[in-house]
């Protein structure tokens, strides 16, 4: 019954903001690294940001650095991605993910990720 359930996607104008949320259940969330990915049609998943468990490291892709902020609330089993200054190029399907690792979170093999959200559309357009 482990799952990640996403919310907060939708349509926003360029320069606007969205906050994506992901609710975890069925596993020991606080011990897992978390990450946000996005995917354009026909392309591979692109990691945007991750945060290790137990108040560990935070990493951002250059494409979103200084615009997006990853956070987690372990007491609520929630993870978030605050997206500011959105651009049309940010239009993608966005995914949350969780995986158990003692190592760095940004280079974890995607094929080994334990849990994925189903994805949600974010469209940035005027």
C-alpha cells in the first residue's frame, strides 16, 4: 500500500508560482530521500531537486536553481516543491519520488527508485 499522491499542478502564467505537494503513505518516509522529477513527452525523466532523509543534503538542477525550493514535513509525511518565476520551458509532467539511500540523492539510479507518484501536468502559458 505504499504510495505517493501528488497535487498542486495546473496552469499558470509566465512569472507565476505553483506549489506542488506529495503525500506519502505506507512506508517510513522520514528515512527516505525525496526528489522531484519532470518529463517532457517522449523524453527521459529529468531530476530537478532532491533532499536526503534525516535532514541531509539538498541538491538542485541548474535549470531550477534559485527559482524552485524543495522541502519536506516528516511529521506529516509530505514533500513539496515551491516553483517561482515559472517559464514556458517549465511546462512538463512533474513527478515526486522517494528512495532509501545513505549516499548522495542526486545521482541515485532512477531504475532503483522505490516509490513514484503518478505525475501531474504543469503548464506555463499566457
